[in-house]
């Protein structure tokens, strides 16, 4: 039974992320907030309390009990995951990479079993996890693999929603990664989850071209002619409301954006700079296609800010609020 059915409030798991980064203190920063949900922190309890204290906050943590509502009277439930070695703010240690992966695995296990209604993730450091010998491409791939499903990354800033056809790839690898099969799957997932989670009955999706001016009729590349347009036409026959392929430089003009519910960008730096310019600090990363809700912050571990008390919890707060809305 999903947690919300038992507790009448969604139960949201928050992962603490890289222990040397700002994740642990961000969890402490939002702990005093009022949310229409029960929050369960997953991380090292001692570290969470220590970072909150350094930030001038008193963090009260109760051991998580799946059958008991939490998040009442300023207290937060915690699932304590031990560190391999003590962590210092701003100083990465590959020995704690397994700790980070154990946190994510516990969250995924709970979400898939219905113990949690959603997962909200604080940032991890992909480099140090890979340096420790674990193949790790990021949260999105981790959760997709454990759920054995295809997923789509989408960032949300107010009404602006930008999904990605490809994610963390070198620019030189992008054209080959855009296939008819993959693009069709991405658009079907985006369409389905805009309906399922965002309650948009007939989503209007703008599909960007890969090349400048969407290929200029083949003079600047043929990906639009050979791949993107055939997929759009095929899915229109299935009932999807797709507009494009559109030149990226004009699709993001405000008077055009008002006619779209989401934009599908072909690669990471085609769509996300626009979204982060519009909403950095309160933008939210959403993983579509999972059997549960997963949201995340729109920034990294910010090692230079860790332990300074200057980290902004706005994006994490927005990620929690959106997770609550989508879980409902």
C-alpha cells in the first residue's frame, strides 16, 4: 500500500547526497519548514545534526518507522546510513562513495515498495563515485536501472518545462544518440507523464531541431529530415500534439513558449541554459517514466559553499513542494 494511503499525507524520502557537499546542510535548512507531507531523511544522522548545528540550527531526528506519521512538531524521521570515514565539508573522500550509493539504493527500495510516495535527491558528485570504482552516470540512470524502465530527464521552473532527448553525453556523441526508436520512446514518456503527473489532458510539446535553424532544409544537417520529422509525424498519427522540429533560438521566445506545455531539447546544453537562466535557485529536476515520483535540485554539490552557511535551499524546497504535488 502506498504510504499516502496509510498516512493520508504523502511520505517523501530526502537523500542527503554527497556528504562533503551542501546536501546535508540543505536538509537541515528545510527541516523547520511546513510541508503537507511526512519527510524522511536518508543519510548519516550524526552528520546531518553536525552540519545543522554548524549552520546555527538544532535538528531533531527520530528513527524512521514506516507505520508512524512523521514530520510533526518540528521533528523529522531519519534512516541512518553509516559513513565509511568521517566527512569534512568541502573535502571529497572516495571511501564514502559506497555510502552515497547505499543512500540511493535505500530510497529506491522504499519508493518501489510503496514505503515512500516520492524521492527528493540532494546533489551527488559523479566524479568521486566513479573514481572509487563504481560506474555511475547520475541519479537518473541509477533509478532507471533499479526500476528496469526507460526514463526522461525534465527540468521545471514555474511553467517552463524542458525535457532532454539525450543527457550527459559529449557533444560529438549526440547526433548518433538521436535515433527514431529512442526519440519516439522519449516523446511517449514525456506525453504520458505530463498527463499522469501534471494533469495536462492533451500536452502541447515543442520538439527542437538538432541543428541551427532546425537544419535549414538539410543545408545545415539532415537529422531533422531523416530522424526527427519522421518520428513527429508517426506520433502525431498516435494522437500526440507535437510542434516542430523548431529552431532552438526562436522556440524559447516568450510569445512562442506560451503555446507549449513542454519543450523537448535534443541535448543538455541546448535546453538547460535557458531554463536555468529563467529559474536558477528554484528550478527542479524531475525524472519521468519511473513507477514513482523523483525530483531533485537544479545544482551540484557546491563544495566551495559546504559548511559556510551560505548555501541556498530554494531549489531543494521547490523540489519537495513539487514532489508533494506530483505524488498527490
